[in-house]
């Protein structure tokens, strides 16, 4: 009896020791496979539960994994050859799980945790640190934890997949926390024929969503193609009075300028309006120190609160392929993002009997962010000492200008009387506001030069070496001091090294190292930015892939050492901005596991688990409001006896989180949320070749839990359902 595996180069080759996991799963699901041969034959061939007569490209279009990626190094590699933890969330998985925003994708990504600060603000962490590095088609940008421009609310309808590299990624981004690098890969006009898709959905809290996706050749030869994606969403919420509306438009033109030159030019726009958004949440304790408990629908927002956001991006990508196999890439982007938010924050602890004791602090803030970025690099192979190697080198420049104005209620300390909170329904008068004034303005420029090479030291051994030089310059004013201008310039060289050893056809082991350099946008009590975070990141692990990379797995251990790490003091400036302090000797260490991809042609699965500990030099927990242990599972199965029907679901589980709050009603107090799991289900029925209907259920057992714990709490979403219909043409 012999087994046949798909090797990494796509060839079929007998394997003496196939993956026990893959083989057992395949044989369990296809019990007749061992009897597929004629009874007169001596050899039975089992191909891991895959049908070789099926169109391979069609199967891979529905996979949860990808064959190759450039994220992490800009070298085109299979995930197994990247000496860091990498997760890919494919278009198919986003569709199955009904993940409609970047935030929803990250919430369901291995090793990523969410901090839901209120109805409209969610930030993300990995390995205990804030995720600040986001890229569009590998063109890096950064976002702020302080100001909410709605970056993670970007709609996923325009993206082909989301790639996440966990840990420090200075080689790619220059600056950044050792958390994660999130690369959003846009959809392109890749069809030489007219085609399209239209979808509509309806769900809990009157959620309506409509998306149209069109592709067509723009010239008869099909060498110039266009794609247009547009959508509209309108919904209420489980929180009283809340209403959200967004619309988006995406257009891209892809041209084969010559047989070796391709050009992409595109535009994307998204705007949203939120009525009655919350700022913060419900008080954690009563004035006597006992715990509160509210209906999940209870709001803290006044009926005059709103938040408007819009973003515009224009981008262009040029690729030139040379006869010797080398490629040149030039990517550029201009982005403008704005927000205008009039909000009120509830502070204090109410009396359990009278409901008195809460004070509202109003804040009307608006911000403008302009980003320009260009990146150019060369990539290709070369021969040295009789072996084939790969190399990449390039440079980038980015400029980001931020401008923030604010206004407060024209009252003592900007306070608003909310009266008896037991009778609160948000119906209070809009106060008089002070004139607009400049709060903060800064101009950030980054210039970088970088290079990496993948050396083949022996058939099973590859070494990746790289480095990035970054010059970071910022001109800014301290918070609340518009007439004071400060400037700071920092230079840094970020080394990168990784070693990958192929144990056999399926398994590899790796180690990697890089340094950390992250200028900060968080301020101390004087209103000045904290000094840059510096440190080192170490990682080691094993990876495997099977069935031509349709199924991948990884197990990693990591250690991160940092100084000057921002820590929230849970005190505030008059504007409501949080005050931070720096911590030295912060160490995060842990382990991550992920299994992702096709177990058979009918079965896709992703399972990820993370366990880490993050502490400062005194043994105090860092980011204790983020779970130390998480497990995330999602799977889909197409029934062989009824191939029109696909069913699936998953579970997201996390352990206890807590925050020690200074100044609680009983002094220093601990707010916490115990461990919990959320169960989700989905099913899809392919009515015809072109028409399908789908249903998704989230929080199946209606678990009540907190998404945020501190001096206030934010409830997570209860049981909710959506149904959708999709038509291809």
C-alpha cells in the first residue's frame, strides 16, 4: 500500500511517512478510499481525501489557505518558508464567516485580540501589544490608538484576502510594535470577460446590506480590464438609539501594458454616519462598591451624539518583469481620512437607590489625516557557489499629516448634568459649545532603505538575512499647547535574521530574530509624546504543509523584550485623552499554534490557539485586559451526499481578563470578565450554479459577557442572525 502526497513544487511523489494527522482525517472522512481500486489490484492509492479529477483551481478558490505570499519579507514564498507566524484569511473564509470589516476579520484571527472600547472604537492586540502596522498591497501605513479614524471598519468586500504576520515586522514596516503586521490585499480586475456578483442580506437589528461587484474588459483584447465594487449598509444595534450607515465605492483598472509590464490604478472611498454612538460604557460599580448589572441595550449616549467618518485612497502599482527572472515593483498611495464626532463620556459611580452620581463630559472632536507613501523594490534570483538564491532590495518614503481640533460644552470642566441614571434615555439638551480650537497637529516623515536575501546553504537549509534603515522625523505641538512646536528625529537600523531547515518533504523548523523600534503617539501628563519603544524579538517553531500547500500548520514559541512601553494610567487630560507612562523591562513570551486549510476537497478548517504572558520588570501584568489564552475554531463541510449544501460553524474561547482600577468607589478595585466561549453557525445552499442563499448565527447560546472591563464596562453582542442571497452573472 502506498500513499501519494502533493509536494511543495506541485509534483506527485510517494511519501514514506505521510502526515499522520492528514492521512487519518482523510481516511476517516473517505472510508471507501481504501477500497477504490479493483479487487484484483495489489496497490491502493490514497490521495489524502482529494479528488484529482476535480479542477484544482476551482478547489483552491474555495480554500482557506493560499499557496504563496510575499508578506513578511517581500520575497515570494510558501508560508512554510517564512520564519515567522503567518495567518491568511482568504476570501472564501470571509464569505463563510460573514466577516464584513477588517475588525471582524482580526477578531477571528489566530493570536489577535480585540479591545472594544465603546460602540465605535475597537483596537487590536497581539502578544500583549497594540497592533499599529497596517498595509495595503504590502505598502505599509500606521494607525493611532488615540484617535478613531475608523480604519478597522474598512469593508472587506474590496479585499481578496487579509494576511497577518505576528510579532515584530520592522523589515517590512520600519517602525512598529512587535504585535502584528496586517496586509490587506485588494481585489483586481483579473477577468478578460464581463462577469459580476450581486448580494443582499438582512439580519438582526434591521441590518440591511447590498453589494455589487462588476468586472469587464475595457478593450477588445482584454489587456485592459476594469472592476467596480460598491455597497451600502444600514443597521441599528442591540444598544438603544444607536444607528449606523455606511457606503463604499472601489474601482480599479488593470492593464497589461506589454507582455512584461502590468499597471494597476485604483480608487476607494468609504463614508459612515453613526447616530447616538457611545463614548465609553456603563459604570462598573455602584457608589457603595457593589457590582452593577444593566440590560445589554442600555446606552450612555445622548441623543445629540454622532460620529461621521470618511476615507479616500488613490493608488497605483507598476510591475516590470525582466528576461532574467527579476521583477521591479513601484507602489504609491495618497489617502485622506476625516472624522467629526460629538460625544459624551459618563464618569462616576451612581447611587444604587437614587441613580444619582454620574456626570457627563462632552467632547466635540474633528480630525484630518493625510498620508502619502511610495515604495519601490527589485526582486529576483542569483547564483552563488553553485546554488540558487533570492534577493530583494528597495526604498520607501511616507509622510503623514495629522490635524485635530476640539470643542467642549461651555460649562465648568465641560460637564453635562445627566440627572437620575435610572431614568436615562439619552434625551437631554445639546449644550452650548466653546469655539473650535487647535488641539494637536503633527507632521511625520519616514525614509527607509531595506534589503533581504534568502540563501540556499544546502538543499534543506535556507538563511534569510535582512536589514532596514529608517529615519523618522516628527514635528508636533504638545497636547493643548497649539503655539508650542517641537521636533524630533530618530535614526534606526532594524536587522532581521531567519533560518529554515526542511526536516522532510512535509515539515520544517525555523528560528528568527529582529529588533524593535516604535516612535509613539501616546502622551505623558505634560502632553509630550513618549520616547520610542525599543527592544528585541525572538521566535522559533515548526511548520508543515500538505496537498500542495492546501493544508498548513505551524507551532511557534516567542519571546519579546521591550523598554519604553506605553502603559495607560487611566487618568485623563481635560480633552478626555488618556495619559500614559513608560514601562521598562517588559517581556512577553508564549506559544502559538494554527492549522488552516483543506482537510479534504469537501472540508475546510482553521484552528488557532495562543498562550502568552506579558509582564514588566516588577512582575506586573501588561495589558491585563487582553486574554492570555485564546482558541479560535471555524470549519465548513460540503455534504458529499448533497453537494448543494454546505454547513459549518465555530467557537471563539478566551480566558479571564481584568483591570485594576485606581479611584474606584472602594479604592483600588479589580474589574474582570471570566473565561467564556462564543459559538457561531453557518450554512449555505447552492440553489443553482449561480444563485446561493446563506444563513449565519453568532453567539448561538446568547452568552452575556463584557467586551471591555475597567472603570466602565461594554457588553458584547447578544445572539444575532443574518440571511443573505448571492447571484453570479
